[in-house]
């Protein structure tokens, strides 16, 4: 067992790593390619940063490429993201052309790599239209959807599913998101890496220094949401919940920490709205962090008394698993993948409104014993269900089934 795998064994147990080694044996030397739209910003990039090296560690020839694009391409894929999560949107011919041209150019640039790969993972809508350009592909192609497509705008879904239908399999994060497609559909939730800079243990001194650097009082209660500045993350709802709770708990502090992603053109506008909503409040901190601020996020999550993820749509919400792993109860929006992680009244609370969030904030602040109990349950729940070794095991199982000709189990009929 390599040193890297031994490090994971110390967290999850040697039996888990032995199982990974056994599953990977028939895949040794296989060419595996992952393609998404960005190397920094967002949960997909975070997962691939760790998943691809682990696949290499297990003997696969794993690669990670991105699909580049111009402004119109990102406007189109942001429209896809919003429409697949239920917003009304109109796809113009010019945006459609920009999307298809970016996929055609990416396919041409990586033609040999994609043609010869044994397994190709295409992540989310941005590169979904690559497949029709690789007519002589040798391997299996998997479309991995990370977003909440439980109630997509039908016109946009019909357009995208025309590309996705040709894949050999699709993967969704949970059953509510899965769509009818003419191939096997699998359910594999995302995960976090316990050894990453964002999740490993930190000294108490560093946690306090991080708070003081950002003018946060480490000795007063602090509530935190970490996410991109995206309307689906509902940062303005978090601000509203904070002000409702602060009427009863004057010492309460708020931290909204996050950044942007190169494929999200709306982030600056949402950030400006949040900054305006808390302007002049010395206890409300809006932190726009660089993509590599992993230790800062880690320290803030550990300093928080509890964490919020008040999304109104959420594919999974890696920040929920991160907070739970650190023993922090999460007050989360009652939606999507948050429901998979927040077991109501056990690892946190599910809420449907800012008022509901404020009520739970007050409850946790006034019941420290319950807060500690929920935090203990939260960490073990993530250990059992949402660490990267579990996701890697399920990917390996899927790859073995596809590469060696087994018929994948069709989840939807």
C-alpha cells in the first residue's frame, strides 16, 4: 500500500483501502479522462483535484482536461444551470451556436485523447455536446450531472438530453434528480477529502489568527455560510435570518465567505447585492476569497458555532459535508442534496425560510448540549457516507461494470 493510501487508511480503515485495491485491479493501465469547465471554483473542481490523483495511485492512466470558452459560452452554460434548476430561460440561437462551437473546438483539440480513452467522464452540461464529435470512440462515456435537475425547464432539458442520450451511462447525485434516459442511470453522491487543506485538523492558534485577520471576534458566537455568491445559494436569505436572530442575540456575528468561478458570469452582481445588504454592520463580514483559500475556509468552519447552507436549489453542497465533518450542525435549505446530509434534528435542521433559519439559530445558541450532541453525530455520519473513498469505490464499481461488459443496473424504468 502506498504512503498516500496509507494516509487514507488511517482515517477510514485498512479494509476500505483493501477493497479499493481489489476493485481497481481489473482497471490497471486503463485510460480514464475527466472533462469539466474549470479547474478552480465550485465543488466539481474540488472533487477532481483529489479524485484524479487517487485513480492514478490505483494504477489507472487518469487525466483531467477542461473545456474552454468565450463569454457567450459561459452565458449559455449559466443559462443551462439556472434552467435545469427550474428557472425560466430562453436559449437564443447565438448562445446555442457558441455552446456547440466550443464543444466542437474542444473535441478537435482532444480528439486522440477522447477517441482512445477507455472511460470518459463528462461533468455537467458544459462539455455534454462533445460526444457527437468523437465518431470513432473506443471506450465508454459517462455523463456525470452534479446539479439539481429534479424540475428542469423542459425545453432546455430536451435540448441537452439530445446529446446525453448517446452516452453509455449517466450518474446523478440522488434519486430525485435522475431523469429518464435510454441507458443505465446510477446514483452516486459526491464526497469530501478528509486529508485536504480544507478538511484536515488545524491548530487552535491558526483558527484564532484567521478570525482576527478578518476582524471576527473568536470569543463571540459566529454563524457562517461558505459558498459561491450565487442566487441559488440564497445569501440574502442568510442575511435576513441573521438580522432576525440578532434581535434576540446581540452578540451574534455573521460571516458569508466564498468566491467566484470562471464559468459563472453572475457572481459579481450577487456579491454586490450581499455587500449592500450588510453595509455598515461591523458584525457582518462578507469575504470574497481566492480559490486556493482552503485553510482559511477550514479555520472559519472550525471557528463557527454552527454553519448554514440556506440554498433554494442544491445539487449536493460539499460545504455541508465539510461542516458536518468538523462536528458542526448545519442549518440547511430543505432542498436537493442537503436533504441527503442534514438529518433533521440529528445532524442539523432543514428550513424553508429565513424565519425558520432564525428560529433554529436561536435554538442552537440556547441549547449548547444539543449543539454538541448533533455535532458528534454529524462527524460520524460523514465518515460513514460522504468521504472520497466511498465515492471512488462507487466509481470503480461503475467503471468495471461498463469496461468489462456487465449490464449496468437500470435505476429508473
